[in-house]
């Protein structure tokens, strides 16, 4: 399904000028039928798992560094 049909009303940051999207991994926080918060993910086509693992590993490292840098130990 088109992303706009699945994530109705949500927006995403644009790509850098000149970049063309070819695959995506989307982490989604949603409410289930009972109103409870749940997490899920969706991918486009058959995303290469090795590339996905590499990209997620880098994101974890970047986020860990950003959070560590924000920590101020007075």
C-alpha cells in the first residue's frame, strides 16, 4: 500500500536534495483495538537484512552517543 495510506496524517522528514528513496524501514508506534500502545515495523519490498542490521546498528551507536553527550554529570 502507499505509505500515505498506511500512515495517514503523519509526516516524515524529507530526503536530502538529489536523493531518491529506493527502500525503507519504518518503526511505528500505534494504538491497538483496545487503545493500548504497541510497536511494529514495516518494510518496502524485501529489504536486505544485512543492510538493515548495519543501518540499525549505526543508528543505535549514533543515538547512544547523542544521549551520552546530553548527560551532564555535575
